[in-house]
């Protein structure tokens, strides 16, 4: 599944991934407290997420349910980044990452183990 969520939409999704099914009113209250959003902003972003198929709206009570998991969104975003910036090459992506950030010996061992397990 490929889904592109903007930063504002991810803020709404983070609330749903943490809380599960909750009312839009509850999302409004949480985001007002966390980041100072007003009601209209939050409802607009929820509507965009519904249009993208990331959230399902249930009645009564405008209950919001996440239709995508955080893992699915992370995978989709990662694939889009690798396609866009590295021509779809995971090897080029990792090479650039390692060149710019480096990793510890322990991290290298964990990555090597993950690669062996995927084979």
C-alpha cells in the first residue's frame, strides 16, 4: 500500500496509533494541548486523512479509526524516499546514510544480523 502523508497528517495519525479508535473531538483536545492546533485545523487534517484512506469515520460521535498502521506508513515513506533520491537502490541509500552518519560496531552487528535473517 502506498500512502503519502504530510507532517500535519502524521500528527493526527500518531494520536490514533497511540490511542486507537477515538472521537474527532478527543483528537482536537489532544492536539490543542500538544501543539496548539485549533478545532478547524484538526478537523481539516482529519478530513484529508479520510480522503486518503488513512482514517475511517464512524457514526455516531465522529469516531476515527486508523486504517493504516505506523509500520505501513513508514515502509511506504521509506520506499518513496529510496525511489526518489536513490533510484530505487537500497544499497545507494545505505551507502549515503553510512557515509553521512556512520554507525557503531554494535549497530553494524545488529544490521548484519537483520540482513542475514532476511535472506
